[in-house]
């Protein structure tokens, strides 16, 4: 069933997505919500550090991971059953209320760590339904041939939010403490709600509309079966899993240790991350402008494989300038393969299953891949940076090999 807050309206405008006001309203809502998220994490980390020890602050920051991982697949079922816009609006409303409540509590008193941990748990629980719904929404906004461009626009919004949100959060903390930063985050998340209410949705094609509702378990099994029997989605999920498992460790905990051992300091690490961000943003911009790339499956495999080589080379960069240039290349290639994976997922999945398929993809990226970080840190301590980066690069490269060797994925194309 298709449940919306406003009547669905057919969208017949043939303009590209980046010139479609309906899509741009959605993009503005998504960007505002992501900015609020970025500021929220800055405020939460600052408040947790002020209220407890570094170890306790780390536990608070990680409190959202468990409910997000455990509930993500169920969140995909909810997104497909209730309709993605309704779920996104409800999720943003709950997140806004929770963050503003935390802002008021911190302004009035010093509550300690427990309210912050509860806030993190609420965010993780809501994220479990928010993320699948965000992935399912674009298919209801525009033509299938525009979904790759929308994926590029979404990537640009994520990069913009990361670049702008961190200094905004820091400014909020500097001006009014964590309570002011939480209030700013809540207001930005709130802006997304009226924008989403104004977005018009497309009716699903009759062949893609969900059938009679069964149990939640049967819906979940149907979504998993849809992935397993699909000639593109099944290998695509494996490629995404391998790519993320090999990527997360070196570009998170590994980069911190690399900057420390090379003597580049926090500022040097910031420059390397900036290089990666610029490269990833360039990849998203390319997809936004072009709308599609021919032979998308083949390009995905080549970009993932080449990006893996660049990841392995990063550990052997002799100077900071070389590391920044290598990180830019990693960002460009990994960003391109990631954007194309997202575009293929959007265009190859029947819209009725997009919430559940996005949930599986998000679970792999946000639930399983982060588990590699403590393993990577321990391995670096035992074997050194170089070997661990090389092994990570091999794992990441296997994702590209899957894309190149499986005919269904290698030959996959984005619609015109």
C-alpha cells in the first residue's frame, strides 16, 4: 500500500532532477536534516566529554549503534508499509523533539550522562527507520532515469552537511555551550518537516505496488528474497559489503594512527580528510551533472579496484602533500564507485522493496563495517600500518572483483 500525508500526484515534468522544484524541495529538506545531524553529533560529543570521562563519553557516542543495527531490517519493512515520506517526517519530528528536550535540559541543569545516553539510544532507534525511508523516497519523486542524478545530488548534500555542520556545531558550542548547539540542531531538523509536507509523490507503477499486507516477518523475507534472486542486487550487496569492510578501518582509526606516526598532527589529518572529501564531492558532482554514466557496472568495478590500490598506497605516502593527493584520489574513486552502487541499487530495485533493500545496504555499511575499526586498530598495533592497509585494500578490491566477474553486475546499466 502507498500511504502518504498528501494525495499522490503524477509527475509528468520531463525536466532533469536538478531543475525540478519538487526534487529540490526534497533536497533542501534532506540537507537541512543532515546539517542538524552533524551539529547534533558535535553537541553530543562535547556534552558527554564535559559530563564524564573520555571512556564514558565514548560509550555515549556509541550507544546509538546497537539499536540502529538491531532494528534496521525492521525499519525497512516499516518504510515500505507506511510509505517513506510519512516515516521520514515522523522520524524528523521525533528527532527534533528529542534534541530540543536535551537542549532545554542542559540549559536548565547539569543532568549528567544518563540523559545523553538516552538521547543517543533514541537517535539510533529512529535512525533504524529513517535511513531505509530516505533510500526509498527518491523513487516516489522522479522518473527512474533521473534516480542516478538524484543519488549524486544526495551525495553533494552529505558532503556539504559534513563540511558546514562541523564548524556550525563548534560555533554553537562556543557561543552558548552544548545546549545552544542542540537547539540549533533541533531547529535545522525541524525545517525539513514543512518542506517534506510540500513534496508531491508519484504513484508507484502498478507492477511495483506492494500486494496485500502480510506479517512483518513475511514482508522482511520477501525483501530478502527479492535481493537474493536478483541478478544485480545480490552481487551488488556483496560488493558493497567488501568495499565498506576494507574502507572503514584505514579511513577512520587507521588515518588517525597514520597522522600520529608520521608527525602530521591533527591538522595534517584534517588536510588528508579534506582531500578525501573534495574527491568524493567531485564524484557526486559528476553524477549530478551527467545524470548517468554508460556501463555503470563495469565502471563501478574498475573504480572500486583502482580505489583499493590507492587505499593501500596511502600508508606509504612519504609526505603530507603526497598523502593529501592520494586521499583525493581515494575520495574520487571510492566516491564514484559508492555513488554508482547507490544509483544501481535505486534503479534496479522495485520501488515497493526499496525500504527493505536500503535497510540491508545500510546494515552492511553502518552495522557491520564499523566492527572492523577495533580489529584494524589492534592489527596496526601488532603488525604495523603498511600490512594492515594492504590487507584492507585487498578486501576492498575484492568488491571491485565481484563487480567485474559477475556478468549481471558487470553489464548493469543506468536507465536513460
